[in-house]
C-alpha cells in the first residue's frame, strides 16, 4: 500500500477522535497528502473510561500541526454518540470548505473488565462510541457524498474486530460490529460511487494503550510498566523488531484507502498487525 505526498490536493477530510494519538496521526497524514481537515473530538472525559481522554488543548495541538503543513483546519468539539452534533459538524464543515471527500471514523474508547462484570454504563458507552458512533459519522456525511457521487469512508475497527480478546468483550463486540457495518455501507453506497473500507489496527502506541490496566495486561501481573507494554507489544507482531506500532503506520493505510490509488477498493478490512496479512 503506497500513496504519494500531495495525492489528495483539494480534498477535505473529516476525522473523528482527532485530538491526539491515532486521530491526530490521521489528521496530519491526510494534511501531508494535501487534504484540508475537519478535526472532531469530544475533548472531555467519559466517566466509564479508565484513562484520560483528549482535551481542548490536545485538539488545538492537532490544528496547529495541520496548519504547519500548510493546510486549512476546522476544529469541532462534538460527541460521536450524538447524531445532532455530528450533523451540525458536517454543516459547519460544508460551510467552511464546501465539500467533504473523506471520512475517517476513528473515535473510540477502551476498557478492561471481564464480561460478567461489565456494567450497563460501560457497555452502553463502548457500543455508543465505538460502533454506533461510526454509523452516525457515516450517516452524517452520506447525504453530501451521495449528492456529489463520490467519497471515501474509512472506519476504524481493530484486530479485535476479527478475533477475540479476553476481558474486553464490549470492545470486541463493538469492533466486530464495525466490520459488518463497513461491509454493508460499502455495498449500499457502491452504486453511488462511494467507497467504504476499514482499518484493523493491532497494538498501537497511543493514550488508549498507555495506562496501568494495559501495562498489567501486557506484563501478565499487577504493577506493570510502560517497559512491559513495549516488551509485550513485540509478541503481537511477526516481523523482527516490530512491537507497538506508531500511529502513523495506520494513518498511512487510511491515507491510501482515501486516495485514487485505492479507487477500486471497497468493502475491505486492512489489518495492520505486521503479520503480512490483509482481510
């Protein structure tokens, strides 16, 4: 998968969860390829999430990074659990840029709880953000893309959209759902000239993975550290010397899916786990 810098000139990309980590990588990578960016983030804490989420300051840093690449950026504080907020985001984006060519539905959260201990609130927030939020984001941009007869939608699933993982059944369920959603959206929008694909990251080094629960999971015991995260990450990948992936690796895959190089690709789930496979 390769695409060239500057191969998205004049395009506009809407990225959710853009304040930091993977979302910021998507925003800056697409900007580096020539796209202007609508950077969207909730920029506040969700009470069931056991680590700190992005902030207004983080979102401003993303905007600065895009502007330093000589691209325009609109920042919007919006919650993907709200269709009204996403619809308003699209209206604002169209008013600012006149078009939306690319959606990267990236916003997501994580948690670690055995399935029999997951609370209703934990389950509901996970599904509402990681699965329904992706659907709502696509729903918000679809009318404009259908009117123009073109567009590329990239949904963030996970390696856990393709296989299980212990102690995060709510996350696995949401990410499996994204794959089914992506395939259906791809089928329904194909006659209208709009593509839809998914990226399925493995272990990525972001704020979502840098907290005590994940450290302990990687270490296999309590009092885990970031060194345990980095060491354990190597066992998630087959390539020599590869461990936790930097966010730009996944962003590069999304940028390719957004580009004309992938003009005939739809309904695909690109696995980024360094094992040489793609589904």
